[in-house]
């Protein structure tokens, strides 16, 4: 590593005071409040951010992955009538840590410019939320629409942090470890849930509420990317374990969108691998198939009727019992009317969709089962255009960059996260996972990494060219 990179890694002279104050705050909060663990987590991340700012962001993505929906909903702070969940807490703590490191003179990465397309979308999004508050819309509903895109802002700081091979390797490990723990938590928690019944079958495992199924499937693609493209034996060994856990959770969500999204991501990844390391494709596919059969057999042995549940889920697709599909059709009609009422700027964040469902009555919802319909209805064609401007651009640049990349870890991150975001996008065509706060902090790190590593060569630090 060059002297320039070493200088970037060195903490500034004021960080010892920050560490001492942060450590004292961590102990005091943990002992003094019933919500001590969450407060201590925030204080600890503040310390990490001040000492090594990039570790604060990596901890953010680890927490947002590993805690998943059930744990997130169980731990929250309430202030001024608003709920603050773990992703909010770690995001705020990281922002404070970055600000503190700037004040104390800590150098936290080169002079990487901010992504203008992403910044333009965020400015528009925040201004629209401000106008919604001035219009007198319910503040809690406005902030609910704003929260996930507030988390997206973490993507702006990633390019200034991924400035060395060591940091890229750290990010790969962070994603694998946090995904493994998060998936293991979901499996353990759900296998002990005996009340979940779908299609008159006692599955014993049901999808976790919130954003869990939005995380499992994409991380399957990332695990396969590490197995096929990485030359590190330790990374590949851990990726094999992570893949078993995240793959099991993906299958057992019984979500058709998650399954189809996984296939879309794996298809993209397969095209990349065929052009890079075609000899690794068939062996990895074989062992993934063997592991899948073993997992199904073990779950069936434990009394979970996996095959029966998947068959029942497939039989109802498009039929008269497909309530989920009928629900979406009715919902999309309502969203379409909301869009037509103001197609340029949208109905605005904080507005609710009201529609009548046969057998359920009137339903009020903030979100819709399609992330792009949701953005178009609330932020209009202008907002959707700004969103797609950075979203598609990051994916396109990553697809182009991975073809000629020479560094092993950079190749893994570009290919793996390209497939990861494609998988999540596939799922988001029938859900809201591009704009739900359970996964938006994690998605911000994904997009920021694609932005950082897919930039033109002259804009990259010398160490990762």
C-alpha cells in the first residue's frame, strides 16, 4: 500500500478524546436506560466512525442485514411521537461520526466527488417532503415515505471510503458475515413459529414481516459471486456456509417474487462468470444443487413440508385462489389514478392510497406492491426519471467495468452487487423493497459501492485501478 493510502488510514490527533467520550457514553447509556443495548450500539458506532469512519458505514450495513425485520421491529426508540429503528440509529450515528471526524481533522478518504445523479434525486426527494409538510399532510406519513430515501444518502460517502484493496476485502467479509448471521437468525426464529399456515398447510416457516425476504435472495447472488470469482480460499469457504443459510431462507419465504428475483440475479451473474471464469460455473452449480437437495431433505425430516408448500404456491399462481395477485391488480388501479391526478410531480409523499378490496373492505396503504409505481405515484414522472437516472446508470457502469477489471476483490464486488441489485429489482416489481426502510440502508451501501468501483479509471484511487 502506498504512503498516500497509509496516510488516509491514520487517525487524526483529536480522535483519542472522541474515543474516550464515546466509550464513556457507551457504558453510561448501557447501564442507565432500559434501551441500553440499542443506545450503546449507536454510541459504539459513533466511536468507530470517528476512529475509522469507513468502519461506521460497514457496521451500518452489517446491522441492517443481520437484525432483519423481526428484530428491528422489537427494538425501537420513541421520540416526539416518532419511532426510531436500528437502521435509523446507526445511520444517524454514522453521519454524526463522519461530521465529528471532519471537525477533528481526521482524513477519511480521498477527494472523491459526490455522485451528481444521486444527489439530484435526494435533493428533489427532500424538497418534496418539505412541501408535503407545508401542505399540512400528516408528518408521520411524510417521514415514513422519506425515511428509506434518507438512508440512500449513505451511498454518497462510500466512494471516499473504498480507496484501498484492504477496504474492499473488509466490505466483502462484512457482507458475508452479516448475511450469514441474519439468515441464521431468520431460520431459527421462524422454525419455532408453529402458528404460520398457508394454503391450509402448517409450514412451520413463514416469511418474516418487513424486509427480510428482500435481503435473503440478493445475498444468495452475492455468495455465488464469491464462490465463482474469488481466488481467496477463506472467502470461498465462508461463502459456501453463507450461501446455504441465505438460500434456505430464500426458499422458505414462499415468495414467488423472491424466487424469480434470485433467478434474474443469477442469470446476470452467470453471463459475467461465463466471460471471466467459465470453468468455475459448472462445479459451483453442481455443489449448489447438491446442497439444495440436502437442505430440503433436512427440513422435510424436521417436519417442514417444503416441497408441498412450493407446489401449492405454484398451483395458485394466476388462479381464482391467487388473492395476492388480485390484491395487486386492485391496488395498481388505485395507484394509477393517483398518478394521473398529477403525473409530473406526483401526489406527493405522505399521501395514502385508499381502495376497496372484496372481502376485506376499505384499505389504506402508504406503499404499493411495485417500487417503481410507488415512486411514480408519489414523486411523479420527474421523480421517477431522477431515480432511474442514477439507479440504471450505476448498474450499467458496473456491467461495463466488470468485463475489464483486473483486481480480484473489485471484480467480486462489481459482479456480486450487480447481480444483487438486479435480484432485488426483480423482487421489487411485485413489492416495495427498493423503498422500505428495513433494507434501504443496506441498498444505499450497495449502490454506493457500485458507484465507487465503476467510475472511470482517472477518477479511481491509484491503489484500486
